[in-house]
């Protein structure tokens, strides 16, 4: 379900449910695959393969309504609000649900154009920060 409806407690809870997986010691969001070609002169580019948990997470973003259909994520990514949310963990820790949706839409859409986007967002702590904020909002804390 991709829409622009307000996100309620069930969407927050569904997102927060992934936090234990992402925080688990040794969790890997995926891995790089470097396929080999047996044909001379044929170059096969490496690609990023998602873990099963991350594949489920990515699908849940759509199913729970976190991916905004009528949102120009490319334009938004250039705004001061986006820069602050993408680069400042404290900003994410205080983000509203709509801001989390903007972030998640930007990440999910960006993944289509740049292999390893999710890996970078996980390594930087951005994804865990988003999930922690969803849990806080779900628990009724601000």
C-alpha cells in the first residue's frame, strides 16, 4: 500500500518490529555479490543482495504505507530538512512520522538507483535511528 495517508500506531508498530533484527549483534543487511563471467570480454557488475530480514523490511515499508507515492523525494533530498535528517541522529530522534516516511521513501527510491544505499544507511546508523524513533512514537513518547 503506497499512499499519503497519515501514519498511525499500527504503521509505527510494524516498523518498530524490525528493530531487534537491525540491532542484533552480527546483523548484516545484505552482502555484495561479485558474479563471475565465463565469456571473454563480458563484464558482470557486482550487486548488493539483501538479507531475508531486509527484504521483509523493504516489503513492509510498502505494505505499511511508509513509502509515499505522491512525494518528490529527489527534490526533497536537496532541502535543509532532508540534510538535517539524513546527517544528524538527533534530528531523526525527534522526527515526526511524516518525516520518517520522507526518509524511508528517499532511501527506498534511492536504492533503485544506487547499489548499496541500504548498506550505507545501515552502517551510518540511520536505519536503526528511524526504527528507534518509530518505537518511541509507538510507545506514546515524544
